[in-house]
């Protein structure tokens, strides 16, 4: 009897081990390469030039999207033509801040792997010194880690998906001390520009977000400010669901405004009335930010662009 019991335990252990090894074998490895680019970008709709530091030449950097349990195989290239050291800090990673997140000098490359163990939406940014300056000058983006369970009643599939990243604009790009002290802050950037998607307040703006009436629009939002929280609010609408940090387990419903801390990211769902065309203005309800650029127009109309917010078109450019 004892031998049968031991044998049963042993077989059970082997089966469990095989199941475990199978789940590990099924994990996908996602290769992500980014190039640190010290370049010049347009910071507003008039074409004002700004000496930005970026990932791959854009603010924000590329959207990284994986599934819970996937392995991210990451490479950061810092070309020798750059003047500054740069690094990568993935908020979704559980690693060594002195190793994987360490600075990369011009002409060098950093390579590391990590497993996306927790579902959610997470900021990534350069962590090289002075960190505030590297973030303020544009080195940030987000990574989406989809839950392994997929969609559910609690976490419904959206009709359209957009990414909005808010940052602070300091015209004196070289004054890191002023940035830390929050002095000289002159504007709020949404995906790299003031009033990027707001032709109401900026006649030079030509872009908006789009959906059809009644569609569920999912906003992946990251507060990439270096100092200021964001009171995230949809004017003429209500957040149907707010997923704190983007995790389906952290759900709030029927929210007018949700305060997003510095470096925090989340998911915000809005569903417009199905019986008529409407418009929303998605804003930072702190007026010092909204009226300096943090307003995004969402147009809900029958003839919405069928490609907008679909098939990975997260960032409107």
C-alpha cells in the first residue's frame, strides 16, 4: 500500500512537472529592439523644433504589446553619434536596477530578457542620469501586457484602441535643475505635441481620435510627466470602466475623473451613445495642463475611419 502511494505521488509529481515544463515551453519570446536617438522633433502643430531625446525618433516610443507570461528579449542601441548615455527602465520588469537598467554609453548596446509576469499597462522610460531630463526630453512609452485569460464580461473586447501619453514640455531642454524644480514648464504634450488632437483650441491641429457611435473605445494612457499627476476626464462622457494599472482585476465603473500618478499607466474605456453622433474632449482636468495642450478630441461619427484605432494603429500620427 505504501509503495502504491509513493508511486502515485511520484507519477503525480512527474505529471505536474510535465505540465509546468509545457507551460514554459509555450511561452512566447518577443524580440524588441530600440535605438536611442538624439534628434530634433516638432513639439507643436506650428512646427516648433525641439532637441529631443527619443526611442527610435518619436515621442512616445513604440508600443510594446505582449501576453502575460511572454519573455521580452530586449536590445537597446546607443549609437556612437549620440552625446549622452541612455538606458531602459521597463516598469513591467522585475530585474536588477544596477544591471539590466544600467546606463549604456554612446557606441554600446545593452541586451537583457525578462518575463512579463503581471497583466497590465506599464510605462517604460530612460533611467540614465539626470532621469528627469531624459524623460522630459521624450524618452518614454508604454508596454501592454494582455491577461493570459483574454477577454471576459469584466474585461470586454474593445472596438477601437488608442494610446495617449502625456508629458511635460520644458522649452529649455538643457536645464535639468529647473525640470526637477518644476520651473519653466510651458506646455503639456499628448503623444509628443501640445494640442496634438485638438482642432478646437488649436487651428493648426488636423488630427482627432475617431469611433462610430456606440463603440467601446479603449484608451491606454500613461502619465509621463516628471512632476504632475493627471486628472484624466472625458468631457461629455463617463469612463465606463477604469482598469487601474491596466489590470482587469483592478476595475472601477462609472467614473467621471480618475487621478493618474506620475509614471502610472492604465486602461480607460468609454462608450458613446449609439443613437446619435457625439464628441468627447479627453482632458487633464487640471486646467494648467489642459489649457497648455492636454486636450484630445474623440469624434464619434457614422463615417469614422474604419482603420483608426484598429489592427495595431494605436498612436495617431
